[in-house]
C-alpha cells in the first residue's frame, strides 16, 4: 500500500445535483453512520446549524458573507438545503474546479484512481476533513469565513481536525498542495516522514491564481500515476508545461521535516 498522502483544498466552483437515493454509508447528517472522519459529525452538524441560523436573515447574511444579488440568493438557497440535498462524491462535486479538472481523474489508470481516492485528504470549510469519495451535498462555505457563534471557520476546525490529521499522516510522505488559509486550520505536529510544499516558477516569476491550480492538478495526476513517495520520481517527469525540479533552489528544513520544492521552467 502506498505510503503517501496528498493534502488538497476543495473547489470553490461545485457541481450541482447528485443522487437523492445515495446510500447513507458516508452520510455526515445522522449519528452512527460511516465516513472516513466520522468523529467530526457533531462538529459538522453544529457548524451547519449555525450557518443556517445566520442565513435566515438576508440582511445579516449579506453583511456577514459580503454577498449581494444573485450570489447571495444562491448562497442562501444552497446552504438552506444542505440536510435534504442529493449527494455525490467530493471528487465529483469539486470536478468543475480548475485543480480538479487538471487532475484528469477520468483518464487515470484504475490503480492511480484508487491511489487518489485512498490517499487524498481534503481540508474543507464545511466538513473539516474529507476523503475524495465521501458523499457530500452542494454547499458554499470557505475556510476564511467568520460568522455567528462559530467565529472564524479555520479557528473552529483547528482543534477538531488537527489530532485526526496528525494521526493519519504519521510516518507518511505528504504532498501538501494546500493554500495557506486551509493549512492554517491545521496545527501541524510533524508526525510525517516528510512534507512537501511546491512552488512553481515560470520565467522566474511565481505562478499564482488559476495557473497555480492547473499546476497543482497536474502534479496530483503525476503523484498518483507514479506512486511518488520521494522527490527522486520527479527526475523522470515529462511535465506537460515543461516545468522541471530545480534542485538548487529547493530547500529542506530538518526541524519541520519540510521540503520547499521548486518546479521551474528553463
């Protein structure tokens, strides 16, 4: 079994709909059902309940979430229906997102698909921790939001998800593809063998925004295809956009066991 974990953020853009008859085996909504991080069910329900309480007042919701017009209407509608909404896997729900599209999951070999499903962990604003095949409803909530009795979502989740995540990462090779806001919801105790953060440089300039999401998705595709458990695998990667591992620019911190990996165009 691969000794790696890929840490991912959710996509902001989500696929609507789902299967209203989906089985309850991953259902976060009732006690006693199974999902990969079912210990978080009470915290998930408390957050959803507080969110739904706030959005009952449209003016308060507009002020709290800095939304108006159609965006506010959609935010209220989607989050009001969470408990009754049809479900689909997190991977499918996030499929319109740029990073998830760049993973090209549908065209991965079966073994690589399985490695992503079994070794991916998503740090989510609404659910805390997810595996890619957890069944979830459509929703809208980022880790950077501050609302109601919950307060800052990242601060709310930190004491709940950190022990679970640190335990699950013990002794593993961790590819950390998180944006900082999602990473800040985790108190890292460095239980892993090593952790890798990745910076992409194109013509000497750091890649950001949607282009960074593309590069992260392509890296995930490579990781699960090749079962990449160390940096040596990168030497043979024929990157579709001609990025290569810049060994001289990459650094390792012994104290935190963290690589700052630099991928650069020549």
